[in-house]
């Protein structure tokens, strides 16, 4: 049975900053940000968007009445969830008006959480072929103002509907993965910003790719020539390129140039949004599918997932006949084009806004956020969410 991606969509908050402005404000050469790091813009999330609302907004555009009937598992991959106990999936289930006979859970392992969710979802469909599984990947990447990691922040969510006989991409059975207990990036429970050993994290990302790729090659006898493109987890858009580079000399010129050129296309949306942790790999896949106009059905796409700490996985998908007709390309381009640019000072103000943590209440104005689903306030330690359309 074929199992894979039937629908895929994303959401990014309505504000962004231009990286040239950020570089100038930090006294850096703008080329370091746009070329060295490879980021042109960075999403800025208002206080009215958290990981729950972003995931719900991403899923809202995907789900129709048949899906509502068939979804019986909602898996929320995040490392910046809103509660230590309750899963974001439970809130999204209710905000989307999905039925109650659903399993709803959260998965966590840094940026790997959504890949774990996809693999769990595949297993669920293998056992329950008529089910559909909603996978959500939603995060707000925060390192702190004027830190080296600041240029690699971002916010956004990807929603993926998994089913049998998928319309976009079948996920193949073979995959290789590995875990190693290292401290390259982590966020202690008392901190709202990540702690990172930047250079070490880059090295580990590259090393993990080499390891899972080599295991995949051995397991399947496939080579780079079997791939039309390889999408990478993109904490910033130069990162995948650094992992691919050491392997280029083992490929023919044609294969190297195809993978390099498709890699570039696979960074299109990520360059404008920044790191969205669990969703970054899938935003890269969307960038490729919606911007590479020569992709054909039957093409094999590689997917490299890396979550610091660390877990890495290499797996693959095959594009389905007519996949392009089932993408939401125009809406995604419009969402990005309609965002509002903010100044560095406005971004800093948003960054420093905090929700009450002492039980006091707050209400937010719905006019300040154009998104359909938003955080309308906090009352008695409970987040209040609103769907403007219900
Ligand atoms: P940095 O030390 O400020 O930057 O931090 P740099 O000095 O390494 O420079 C970056 C690049 O810009 C270099 O290119 C420079 O040469 C170039 P490279 O040599 O690497 O090819 N550069 C310039 N280029 C053109 N003109 C100029 C110029 N100046 C310099 N004038 C770092 C960079 C990524 C380390 C930092 O931003 C950071 O710590 N970020 C967060 C950690 C991170 O993103 N790690 C990635 C791997 S780990 C991962 O992916 C997991 C993660 O998503 C978390 C999770 O799993 O949950 C992070």
C-alpha cells in the first residue's frame, strides 16, 4: 500500500524583517547574513501567534469535510510547545472542529519531532488504511537579541495530511536513522531561548548526514544518481549546502549540478521565513515542489531530518502523477507577499513582549493580527484562542 503526503500547507506570521537592516543594526556586513548565512528575510511573530495558532492556521487551508471524517490521529511536532503537559494537538483538534474520536499527541526531539510524527503516522495508516493522519510542525526559533544565533531565528508552521494513495508524494519504506547524546543545542525548561554551540552544531549536522546517507546507501544500493533532489533540514539556507558539498566530488557532473540547482530552489521559502525548527525540512520540500517547474511524477526526493541533541534520519519520497494540481502554490506565495515589513526596533519590541505568567488576565485585539486563528488572551493561566471564522 502506498502511504504518504496527500496535502501539505504552511503558515508564517504576517510580519518580517529584512536581514540587511538587521545586519546594519548589529554592525555586521549584510553580505554575511544574505550570502554567508543565506537568509534574506526573517519572520517576526506577534504575541497573538504561538505554536498552536500557527499550526491551526497552516492546517485550516488543507482540511475539507472528507478529511474531517477520516482524520483520527493528530500529531504535533514542536520543541516550543505552550504547555509542559497538554499537547498542542488537542487545542488544534478543537480549533479545527475535528471529531472527538481522535488520538492527539505532541512529539519532541528538537527539529526532528515532525519526522518522528510522520513515521508514526505512516505506521498508523498501515494498520488502519482508511485513516488520515494530520501532522503539524510548528515552532518559534529564539536565540536572543544580538546573539550569533539571532540571524537564524524564525517562526512558522507546516501542516501535512498523510493518507493511503497520497496525491502528492508516497513515502518509501526504507529509511536510516541514528541517535547520539550530544550537547550542540538545547533549551532548559527555565529558558525561553535556546543555548547553542554554533560551530559544533554545524559539524554534527554534517557528520550525521554523512552517517545516515552512508547507511542508506548500504541498505538500498541506491546512489545520488537515483535522486532528483535532496531536501535538508534548514536552520539557515547555507547549512544543507555545507552537508552536501563533501559528497559532490563522488558524483558525476550532471548529478552534482542537478542536486545543487534543486537544492537552491528548495531554499526559496526558507530564505524568507528563517528557521522554523520542526517544520524547516518540510518548508524546504514545499519550496522545491512549488518552485521547481520541471519536476516530474516518479521523481525520487531525499529528505534529511536533523534534530539537535541529536537524532538524524534520511528517508525518501516518490512524486505522484498530477502532484502539482494538489499544491496550494498561489496561496503560499500570496501569504509571503502580503506580509508587512517591520523595522528592527519594532521586531525587538515584539521579541521582548511576554505573556503574563502570574495568573493575571490579558486580552488582545483581533484587528492587530490578520490571521484567522489567533491568541485572544490569557485568563486564569489558560490561553484563549479564537477562530475568526467560527
Ligand atoms: P557566526 O559565528 O556568527 O557566523 O554564526 P560565521 O562567522 O561562521 O559566518 C557564517 C558564514 O558567513 C561563514 O560562511 C562566513 O565565512 C560567512 P562559511 O565559512 O561557513 O561558508 N561570512 C561572510 N560571507 C560574505 N560576506 C561577509 C561575511 N562574513 C562572514 N562579509 C552560526 C553562525 C550558524 C554558527 C550561528 O548563527 C548559530 O549559532 N546559529 C544557531 C545554530 C545553528 O543554526 N546550527 C545549525 C546546525 S544544528 C541544527 O540544524 C539544529 C537546529 O535547527 C535546532 C534543532 O534541532 O532544534 C539549530
